[in-house]
C-alpha cells in the first residue's frame, strides 16, 4: 500500500478551517432538529447532521494520524437543546441553506489548495454533499412558498453590444441605463442573505449572556438593516420592485440555545462570506454607481468583523489556526 505524503501547511490550514465550520454547524443543527416544525425539515437536517458527523470523525482521524492536536472546535457544550424555540417559520432551513452556500464557496476554494489524494477526495465529497443539501433546502422552501424568487424580466430578442464608454457610467442614450440581470442577481442575493442575517442577529442579541456581546449583535441588526436598505434603493431607483423576502421569525425567548462563543464564530463566518460575495458581485457590476454602494457596505462589514475578532480575543474564544515555525525564535533559543 502506498503511503500518503506528509500533510502540507495549506492542507493543514484548510482542514482546520473545515473542522471549525463543520463542528459549529453540526452543533447548531442539533438544536434546530430538536425544535423542527415538521417531519420534512427534521429529516433534511437530521440526514445532513449524520453525514457531517461522519466527516468530522474522518477529519479527527487525519489530525491524529499526522500527529497534530485535534482542534477544539464546537461541541455539545456550546448548544442547549432544552432551550425554548428561538426561531420559527422555516428559519431553520433558511439558515441551513445559507450555511450550505458558505460551505460551497469554502470547499471550492479549498479544492484548489489541497494536493494529497485522500484530502482531494474528502474535499470533493464535501463539495458534492453540500450542493445536494443546498438544493434540498432550496426546493423545500420553494415548495412551502417561503423562498421568494427574484423579479422576472422580459426575455431579450436580440443581441446588443455596448458602443460608448457611458455604458460604464450607467448611462445609455443620455439616460441612466437599466440594470443588467447580472447586476440584479448579485444585489438580490445580497438582500436575501442579509434578511436571514438580520433575523439571526435578532435571536443572537436577545439571548447573548455577555453585555458587550449583546451590544455587538445589536450593532449587527443595524448593519443588516442598513445593507438591505442600501441594496434595495438601487433596485427601486431602477423601477424594480423588491420582493418581500421571507426569512423566518424570531420568538420572544431570551434563553440562549447557543453559547456566546459559537454565536460569535458563526457571525464571523458569515461576515467573511458576505465580504467575498460583495467583492465577487462588484467585479460583475459595470454600472459605476453600484460598486461604491457595495464597497461602502463591505467596509462596514469589515469593521464589524474586525471588532468581533477583538471580542473573541478579549473573551479567550479565538482558537488559533496552526502556525508556521518561528525560525527567529528557534535560532535565538
């Protein structure tokens, strides 16, 4: 049997990041499964959690085989299943769908960073499963009538080419040109995700145990509202009706189902996803009045994420990723 080569630094880093994310989602799913509104949603989340448990164990085994400490990640101590219901009206599947979108981006990125056969296979399998459950969640929400589709558009009947530089300024024939369907797609995606993020922050804010964490999530509520408003304005100025996006509801419970540590990590993960999505969307927005709106939002998200990292450090919750050798320190010793 051919032995696998030693794990590389990038492979260790991607494995560590994946472990953190999977243990967090697995732990949160335990609560959502316990509070599931109907058998269909419970089955989707239960099957997903069972699959994730298998991959978490596989990752643990790889760490151990390489002689690396297994990360702490997140576990049953970070979730309180007996806490009252905090989210209703399909929020659990809305949230799972967003987390699967995060995972799709993460696994695709990581696939280009690993080289060992077993890790390539692991990442490829995670990518496939993530896509399957994103589709399951999407179909489920559409069938229940709680996932609102983006606005429709008249089908094009001829091919057009931009002939003047004014096209990039958002002008066509002396007037503000219509938004392209590509631009609308990214704006709508940002609005949809921030609606889910807004409700997530509401629940986090009213159940956080530390005052500074509670204030941080309250700030997250304001940020989500501002982003939704700014992106919606771009659509309404283009005479595009912004659909009322469903995102589940938050109950009045103040009993925490999740630890402050895990809620902070979840928020940090979503901030990273949002920054990446905004950067990607901006690159495809050729009307030059759109990128400033998106980038101003990105700056606010970055500042919010940075302050969140400071709170994680303050409370001793930021688990460090594996580091490269400090050669200078070794030499001085």
